[in-house]
C-alpha cells in the first residue's frame, strides 16, 4: 500500500525546504524526501548570499523579502563589502557589494528544520526514482500525493518524469575551502582560468570559499583540473575536498507546471545566468510555490499561479541576465584578449549592473 500525503517535495535544498515550510504552515500534509544522508552535505556552493538591499535592488518585484530571506545571525560567517573583477591581463575593477557568507550545510539544515517545525516530515537518504500511474516510486517505497514538487536541483528527475523542459547547457562548477585571512571582498577571475564563466575567492572567517565554473561550449576540460590550476596560481592552501555539481545557465525553463506536478529552484532554472547565484531565487520561488500548492489543495487554486507568480517576482531580471550572458558568450568569452577588451569597455558601472541582472545598454 502506498503511503498518502498531500504534498510530496523532492529535495531538501533551499527551494524544497521553503516550499515545504510554507505549504505546511497552511495546514496541508507535507513530506520532503532528500537523497543525501545529511541535508546540505557535502557543500557544493560559493556560500554567498547577497544582502537584503542587494536582493531588493536585483528583484524589486519580489514580495516580502524581509521575511523570506531572514538569516539568523549565528549562520553568518562573514559580512561582504565589495566585489572585485580581475581581467585575464590582471586589470582590476572594484565596486561596493553587500552580502554575507554562510556555512551552506548549516544554512540548508536550518531551512529544513524550519520546514519540519511548520509540520513537514523530512526523510533523508531517500531518492525519488520515478512516477508510475500517478504514484511516486522512491527508495523508501511508494508515495501517493495530491501534488508533487520537484526541488531536486539542476538535473531534476521529477522534471523529466513530468515531461517538463530540462535545463539546457548547465555549467559544471566546483568549490572548496582555503585557509587564511582574506579581506571582505569577493574576487572573481575571468579568462582561460575559467572559460565562459569565472573562478572565485569568497571570504569567510579565517578561510575563504574558492571555486571555478566554466562553460562546456568553451572547454571540454575537467572542473577539478581548472580548480587545481587556479588554486596553484593563487597560492591557496586548500583544506577540504573539492565538490561540485551543475549550474543552470539559460534562465528559467519555459514551463514549470504539468498536471499535478511542478518544479522550483535550480530544477526550474531560476538561477542568474550572469553569476550562477540561485539561493535567493530558490527561497523566493519556494515560498510562492508552497503557498500556491497549499491553496490548490485547500481551495482549488490553479497550480499555474505558481508559474505566473514566480515570473512576476523574479522573471524579468533573470531574463535580462540570460540575455546578457548570451551577449558575453558571443562578444567577450572565447579569447583572453576579447574578454579583457570587453571588460575594459564595460567599465565599473556596467559590470556592476551586469552582476545585478540589470541592463548594461544603453
Ligand atoms: C559550485 C557552486 C557554487 C555556487 N555558489 C553560489 C553562491 O555563492 N550563491 C548563490 O546564491 N548560489 C550559488 N550557487 C547556486 C546555488 O547553489 C543553487 O542555485 C541553489 O542551491 C538552488 O537551490 P535548490 O534547492 O533549487 O537546489 P539544491 O540546493 O541543488 O537542492 C536540491 C536537493 O535535491 C536533492 N535531490 C536531487 N535529486 C534527488 C532525488 N532524485 N531524490 C531526492 N532528493 C534529490 C539534492 O541532494 C539536493 O539536496 C552555486 C552552485 C554551485 C554548483
């Protein structure tokens, strides 16, 4: 006999935990299944969360950000004050940028515990496998649901089972930790060191998150090899294993709802194509998703309201970011000389706009 639940959420990342929390708060029964034995472990992230002010500037239409992106102070590793771009020739462009770094494993665990506190059940070490006759088949048995939410990241199985569009051209990216004291500025290195994307150093407390992402269309190399070269060049003292996954690169997928299923977060491509950041969007969309799903079960609200809701909140800046990324792929990436020239032409103000998902021209 299949177990019965109102909402089955697959994946306990920020998108899944926020969905589960807000659905459970409205009184429907929610179960989250997470394939990892421990939520958030291992960390595969730069661990940067932009400040409320930055997020509000990037996503001015996102509702009630104060309560959506509320990060308890004990989770904050470091305050960030600026961002520095380093061109292939070593030219430096710097501008103010505020945010915090977190320990991403503890951050995800906090969000999952908030969902559990709201009444959701969390099952770890349980993978979603497929949908058969409207029932989810998981490693822990069969689950009958009224709504299934795929919050299972960039290579979402739920999305595939629902027949929704998949993320095209995701970028491999890896991260680790370097020991040492670093100034409170994010450093982003461009050029052959990370073809079509960038390498980063993001300061934490007594250490920094270090990573590399690249575009497969500009290189068929290995992310770990790019990481090794970057760490060596910067003389970094790497103290943890390198872990990685994919980052969606082309903005939100065209459709996110199919029948009684939907996808959210990286599964829906809700990442800023220009910088690979997706934590705030996963949280904003997860909250919208949880509310719509619960209203659907309790009052018959159409699930499509989730699709239109997240696009109204964050869709336009993500579209602009995807457009700018395509432009950069065509004009700037592919040769260090071109990348350097384009960065010089853009200058400080336009590069700051770029990172904030804003138009760079006129
Ligand atoms: C190297 C790297 C650095 C990054 N740095 C930043 C950054 O600094 N700031 C930022 O904002 N964003 C960053 N991002 C992007 C950010 O991590 C994602 O946008 C964010 O995690 C999206 O949240 P999510 O909940 O949609 O997906 P995820 O966080 O990927 O969560 C998906 C969850 O689903 C689980 N899962 C997957 N398949 C199944 C299955 N079949 N059954 C059960 N569970 C399953 C996974 O184990 C995982 O826990 C980075 C990404 C990478 C790869």
